[in-house]
């Protein structure tokens, strides 16, 4: 049976996590116009009082609102990558237990996923633990190994999808010829990057069960530096060595 992965990546940003349009992606705007309004035009003394009392209060309130709003945006922006890193630390313990026992292990009791594979990128000095495709907020904690695709190393295409601003933030740095090592409970398999492309989310061109030689597709949202969701996806292809 052939499965077409037309949604190679969830709408990040869809995590973003954690994969949807988040508070840090919205603009904050505050304005104050204390010098104009319904003030009587023939009463300069009244207008002077408003500037000295109510106008000053309005400006102070606007400044405070702007300060608080900016702080909240900064906290939100810092929280998302921090959560992604903490999750990877917790999953490391679950991964070690899983490799040692052969039993799927949740990184924390209420998690709806388990570690699925370790992706290593020797040329970049990076590695990341991917999670099983169990739905929910899994992509906030690591790349998702798409359940509809084949397992890494099997004939066809194994697919991993992650957010562009966390676990796949470096995806654009990969070059043709770079190695990607995928370790699962069945062992490790090396793949070689053959190219990359930008595609529409519903026309990814990924046919997982095509019976071809083992390949992997690493996918995230495009443009890589954008802060808002969009329909385009960036796909890196690699073939088994």
C-alpha cells in the first residue's frame, strides 16, 4: 500500500509547539493621543490641566503596558526553545533505558510519545532525539518520525518533521554529501545528503512506500527565518550509504 505524505510537516510553528502561531509571533502596538480629543477648543486652561494630569497618567499607563507586553513576549520567546532543550534532556534518560531494555519508555509519565530515533549530523556536530508520531504536542519536544512512512533503513522514505526555530533550526546548513546517522532500537544506519528543495505542503513529492532504496526526508517550514506560518516546506533528502 502506498502512502502519500502530503503533510510532510505539521504546521509549525507551528509547536510551532508549541507548533502553532504563538504570542511571540504577534505584534504588540500601544499608542497614546493625550493631546487631542473632545477637549473644548475655547478652554486652554482645561487642556493644560489634562496635559499635566490625565495626559501624564495615560502616557505612564501606555509605557507600562508596553513594558509588560514586551516582557511577556520575551519570556514566551525564551520559553519555547528552553522547553525544547529541557525535553531533550529528559528524553535522553528515556532513550538510554529504552536501548538497554528494548521497551518503549516515556520521558515523563504523562507524555503521549516515546523516543523513536537519534539523528546525528557529524558535519555540524549536532544530534537530536526524534519522538514517535503519537499526536498531541510531540513536535514541541523533538522531530517527529512520521508513522505513515517507513522505518529508517527500510525500502522507501522515512520522514522526520520538526520546527524551524528549534530542533531543525540548523537544517539549512546541511550540504550535499553530508552524513546523517539515524540510530533506532534496531541499530544505526548512515545516510548521505543528496539535495534539498522547497515545496508546497500538500505537494511535497514524498511517496513513502515507493519501494525504492532506503532514504530519509527531513522537513520543516519555509522560509527558515520566518516567524509566521506559511504553506511552503523545506525538505532535505538523504540516501542510505
